[in-house]
C-alpha cells in the first residue's frame, strides 16, 4: 500500500510542476525598467461614510429620518507624464454617469485635465477642471464639507475649458479661465421653462479670474475672484467672492463674502420660491461664511462653520428680499493614527430658513428648519 502511494506521488509530481510553469508568466506585467514611472503616479481613494439622524420642521415639512449614507466616494489619479506635463483625473461615484450633452462627460467625472508648465511662472490647464472661483468654502474638497452654503450647494463647479495661472511672485498668483458655462445643451437644460425673450447664445461661456495672495509669512491669505458667465443670449451671471484666511500654529479662521447677481436664475432658489412655470430673472444672492478650526492636540481637532444667505428677486421692478437662511456646523475630529489620515467625526448641522412677509403672504412660503446629527469617518487615502 505504501509502495503504491509513493508511485502515485512520483507520477503526479511532473504534472504538478508542468501546471505551475504553464500558469505563470515569463515576464512581469510591468517591466522592471518601467517601474520607475510609478514614482510619478498617485492613486487616491477618498471616502466619507456617515450615520445620520435628522428632523425637518416647519410648513409642510414634518418628518424624521435615520440612515447610513456615503456622503463622498471618489477615485483620483494624478501623474507626472513629463517634467513639464501633469495629468489629473477624478471620478466621484456619488454623481450620475449620464453623459452631459454639451461637454460629453458624465457629472461623475469631475476632473480630467492636463497641466502644462509653459514657463517657470506660467501654467496652462486644458480639459474638465474646477472653475477658479474664490473663497475658502469653495477651496475645500466636498469630502471635507458636511454642509455648503446656498450658492456653493447649487453652483456648477466642474466644467470644460482652458485656463492659465501666473505666479507673479512668491506670495501672489493670478488665474484666468475661459470655460463652458454649463455642461448641457440649451434645450436639455431649459426646454420650455424660459420666458419668450430668452434665446440660446452662440457660446455659453464663463470668464473667470482670481488672485491668491499671502502676507505676513503666510499668516494672512486671500482667494478673491470675479467672473461673468452667460447661460443664455445677452443675459448672464456676475459673481465675485472675497475669501480671507488667518493661520497660526493651531488656529485657522476663514471668512468668505459671496455676491451673485443672475439675470437668469442659475441656483434655482428664487425660481422655487416664486413658483413660476419659467426660470426666474434678475435674482440676487448675498452670502457670508465663516469657518474656524482649532487643533487641541495631534489627535483632536474642533471645527465650527457659520453661514448666512439672502435671496432677492426683481418683483414688480423692485428688489424684494425673499428669504434668509442660516447655518451652523460644529464638528469634532478624532485622528487615531499618525501615519495615515483617517478621521472619525461627530457633527451637528442646523439649517434655518426664514421667509419674508412678502414671500409668506404673496407666495405662500413658510419658515422651516433642519436639525441633523452625524457620526462618521473621513478617509482621504493615498493608495499609490
């Protein structure tokens, strides 16, 4: 019996060896001489998952909810293709993948551009990128922001076009862009919900400029921007932002002022309040946003965001104040690891919407509020 067993093993060994040799590859997928290229490649996976408990109160809004949510999930790839050429790509899985009729990319593709260093001070950016709007609320990746103010939560941030940045000195940098003002064709975006005097432009273009400044060894910084975009013919949006930041060792203070005058309402808030069958015209939004961050120690960090937003409409040839919203977001971060950026957080989000007498009496609006508690994790992971 033992002899038979040994003979069987002897016969099977060549077959086992043949199988192992056949299933392996003679060369690695990435040749050894090419592995140096991986040093110039970064792959990131950004994740924010949270458990939410919330209530709505006021008007016809009266309900509670408890749920898990993937607030932000994105895969990013960036690479140095040449000593003067960089590439950036980001796919956010929380957005729709339906191809937009104007820029021919899905909304989930937030970034797909190349950055060419034309000179030591001048860079050229081509592709789908972020608009050079100012302010520190906009500067944060959506991964880091649990609640945006009204303008940013309804703004179109990622569009296709071309831009340049110019580093005039160590402390000052200027940017300029020509972009599509939207991602969809006129008929797909507006259809029949515009007034008779609204026409499609030859080019729905946005012109954006910004300035980044640094003073007092970086303790005071600015991101200011001015832009004009035409959604339709001879009607556009005038938008400027003043972003200011104070930074010391453990404390950061940020303040943004936003002003957006829209000859055709692009944010949709005024249109919703008026309850019209067509897109509102001559809408105005004015906002203030403050964020304070303080690091107590290497593991704990506290944040507080405060915001207000006012919406106006040209009703009966007079600028009428329709609504003012308020927001507060206190947050506590806990970072248990030194070598990897994983943050657990506890946050409260309070939003309060107060309508004017005109909006309540003439338009049927009603005040309401939203209160929410979130517990979750933020993980901007560098995979490669």
